[in-house]
């Protein structure tokens, strides 16, 4: 249960962070094809699919390192379902990672962390 709490808290923090940067939050915890995207947002003329990783510290490495090739593939697959569901074919898309470090009260926003290739 501890990880679920941290994950939800991290997503709440990341959502507020994005809203403060004038992103429009379109969806949270979007589920499709057995996968989930933490946050779907609009940044000016782009749809941004955001994976949030929350940690207490850097003890076991950087949070973004948990987003491996398999996780990226799942996010991309799920984002395609989102695009199809809402007919978002004529808009640029981007994949970001937000690291939330709770003890440090630090957020690291990795813009364009990965792409479709």
C-alpha cells in the first residue's frame, strides 16, 4: 500500500506542477489495453503523455531509470489508443517523465524523455 500512496501523491504533485506551468490536464490514470498513462496534458500545441515516478530518495538510483524499454512501449501503445479514441491525429505528441523526490521536495521534468522510434 505504501507504493500506491507514494504514486498517488507524486501524481498529485506532478499535476499541480504542470498546471503551474500552464499545461491543461486532459486526463489522469488513463487506462487502455491493460496499461495506464499517469497524466495526459496539453502544452500549447502538443499533447503530452507523462509518466510520473515518485521516490523518497536517490538511494536506488534515479527515478526515471524505472521507465525501461518495456514501460516506454506500453506508454506508446496506450497513447495510440488515446489518440484514436479522441481523434487527435493532427496534433504533435510528446512523452515526458516527471520525477518526484518527496524527502528533497524536488521535481525533475524530463521533456521529450523518449519518442516513437
